[in-house]
C-alpha cells in the first residue's frame, strides 16, 4: 500500500522561508511607501525648482553679461565688469549698501529687544491680556502696502505726527517733512518697520516663553532669586533656540527692505533711503539693465548668506 505524500503547507516550510517572505513583503511595502512619498513631495519640489533654483541659476549667469530686458542684441559675456561697476562706478550702489547695513544694524537689536519685552508683558496672567496680544499682532496681518500709505500721510508736513507734536509742545516744535529730509527719511522708515513687524516676533518670543517649565521659576524664587536673576538664569537660557530663529529672520527681513521704500520714498531724497533690493529692482526692471541688476542681486545673496552663517556660528551650541 502506497504511503501518501505529506501535504506541504505554509506552516510546514522552514522558518527561514517564512522569514524570507516576510522580508520581501517588508521591502515591497517600503518601496510603495517611498513611491508615495516621492509623489507627495513632487509638487513642492517642482515649484521650488521653477521659482527658486532656476531663477537663482539664471541670475548667476546673467550677472556676467550685459543682458538687457528688451534689446535686439543678444547678451554678451562681460566677465566681472558688472561687479566692478557696482563698487567703483556706482555711488548709488555704495549708498544703498550703507543704508541697508544701517537699517539692519538698528532694526535687528531694537525690534528683537522690544518684541521680547512685549512678550514678557503679555505672558502675565492678567485680565484682557488676550486683547493686547491681538492688538499688537494686527499690524502684522495688515498689508505692508496699506500701512506704508497710511504712514506716508502721517509723515507729511501737515500730517498726524506733526499735529501731535505741535499740540503737545503748544506750538514750540514745528513739524518737518519727515520723508523729504535726508536726515529723517531713513529713521522714519525704521520706526515704521519696527512698529509693523514687532508683533510677529513678539508671538515667537511668547511661544518660547511658554515652553519654559514653571517649576524652574519656583525653584529660583525658593533660592531667593529676584526678577532680574530669574530672567538671567532661567528665562534667557530657555529662549536660546528661539533667539537664534528670531535673529536670523529679523536680519533677513531687514536686509531685504523694499516695499516701504518703493511706496513711500522711491529711494529719495538724494538716495537717502535706497537699499540693495530696491536698487537691484530699479536697475534690472525699470532701467532694463538685467545683467547689472542680476549682479546686484548676486551680491545681496552673498551678503545675506555670509551674515546668516556668521550669526549661526556665533549662536551655536558650545560644549
């Protein structure tokens, strides 16, 4: 009598065969997951390539040519002539470089410091504190173009600011044309810019403050620490990562000043408020010198990159 063959079932296979099947299923699942991830990031990648990487590469190439926005002649390679022109033969570029650094040098410490003070104030458990947060944040969500137009009216000789000054001093102080005076135009833009953006950085500081455990403050008070010692030993160390983020973002925003200048002063009076970005736009689009405008943009990119790297190195975590 023949002995029937033993039926082979998945459970009767060797253990290494089941493990191999499991590994193949895991690898197939991983490939499908990777494929789905690639499809999900594809739209953002395409947009970044089209509107960031490609323009940067084109600007880099155009900066070494004499290309014009509208011209029957093809672009011609000119080497470093555009960069030499910027630093040696263009006083407006030099003035815009000074104005940009002056604006950033004043706005970065003042705006970050004022935002920190405001964040500490609105972090208190008081009545109506939510309303104060909303009020401080309203200028941030308002269009900067609208704000610039309103402040332009306020800065006029017969505007609101001069009327308030004359009223408070009983006519002893006569107002000036804030945006038409070379000594007050840039400070006026600085005041507007700080007022408009301080609410945003206040919210960032506030989010950092709320991540600091209350137990640390209780321990500091039990040790007899006063308000300043609590800030120095508890609050400030706890805000280190927030501080790095705020310094980098404020610096980049300050160096990229454009809208306020374009709406309110157009770089005047006598180039007192012109900036690198505004000068690049003027040269590249309004005067149609695309190659020279691209060279100024490349200089601006290098400046921002170097400053950001220096800030990151100065604020790095030290062993």
